[in-house]
C-alpha cells in the first residue's frame, strides 16, 4: 500500500501502530514500513502473508478499518 502524507508526523504514528499490530496477526509473515528518499512524504507498506485467505481476512479486520479511518485528513488527495 502506498501513502502520500499531508501530515507526515501523524501519518507515521498511525502506520507504525498498524505495522506492530499487524505483525501479531495469524498468517502474517512480515510487514515493512518504508519511506521514499526520492519523494518526501511518500510511504509504502509491504506485507507478506501465509495465504491469500489470511491476507483477505486481515483486510476485512477491525485493525485494517481502524488504520484506514485514522488516515482521514492525513493524506494528500
């Protein structure tokens, strides 16, 4: 997932929390949060899952919904 920050400091807090919580979910192999050197304020989440079903379950989870809602007002259009 790619994010372009309007408020980088607050967005990084939201994404950092998301990464920590997601790493504890069943079927999650790893989640990395990367910042672009070439494009300031651009962040990328790279996720690895045991299966497509585990990934789908995560994307429907309350943690994913909370992260998405927390990004309101923090992203550039």
